[in-house]
C-alpha cells in the first residue's frame, strides 16, 4: 500500500488546475498587438515577434514608490517597421498625427507622433514585455507602454491590444 492517501477528487482538481494554467499560458503566447491606421504595413505582433527586435530597458518608479525595470521594444522601432512617417518624414501635415493606444479594459491614451520620434525627443517610450525579468502578468501585460519621462504613470497603459496612427486634422 502506498503511504499516501489521495482524496478521490484530487486528480480532478489537479486536472482543472493544469488545464487553467495551460490556458493562461496559451493566452499569453497568442496575445498580440495590432498596429494599424496611417501605416504602410499593418502589423500584428506577438511576444515571439517582439523578441526579434532590439530589447531596451527602462527603470521607472511605480505608484508604490518602488523602482521596477521594464524591458521591451522602443515604440519608434515598431512604428518604423509598420512604415509610419518618422524621422525626416515627420514634418508638415504629418506633425498632426497621433498614436492612439487601446487596452483590453477599454482604457485609451494618445501620444502625438512627435512625442515618440527621436528627432524630437531623447525619451525612449517602450512597449514592455518584461518587468523585473519576468513576463508581465495578465491584468498588466503581456504588453505595457512605459513612458519614463511622464511624471505620473497614467499613460503607462496596461494590457495593450492595439496601436492606431491617425491624423488629428479634419
Ligand atoms: N489598461 C489600463 N492601463 C492603465 C490604467 C487603466 O485603467 N487601464 N490606469 C492608468 C493609471 S491612471 C495609472 S496611475 C497607472 C497605474 O498603474 P499601476 O496599477 O501599475 O500602479 O496605470 C495606468 N494604465
Ligand atoms: Mo492614475
């Protein structure tokens, strides 16, 4: 006889637990960020896709007053990949473009395109995929925007789903 006695329902609970864990993992791995609007090439980027870009880290203080290190891809790199008017093309009417970022909970924030472009600012805004060396958990991630120079974190939008470039002009 085995020294351990399992309750008959143990296996059912273990099964349910492992199933829900794998469903969560699957959701994280298939989650993606769509880049649409005024782009040459619309993109739909998964964590896997983002890992192929140059990785950038930003250390920021969160609301809890503690410093956290976020790692991900410079937003400008993603916009360039999508063929957005950046750099020398960011002039004239293109200066009226904004970047609308939407989250899973319906929260939305905007940045002017020029706020993101390195010819206008030395701040590197990132689409973060890691926090303190770990994937960003659901509820906050898997994708979060970090804007290190913003004095309050209200535009550090969690659970990013889409990024749309548009003209503010009518
Ligand atoms: N998706 C999403 N992101 C969000 C918000 C939100 O309501 N939804 N709130 C913002 C505000 S107002 C703040 S102050 C910070 C808070 O981040 P924290 O909960 O990680 O401290 O998240 C920002 N990002
Ligand atoms: Mo906030």
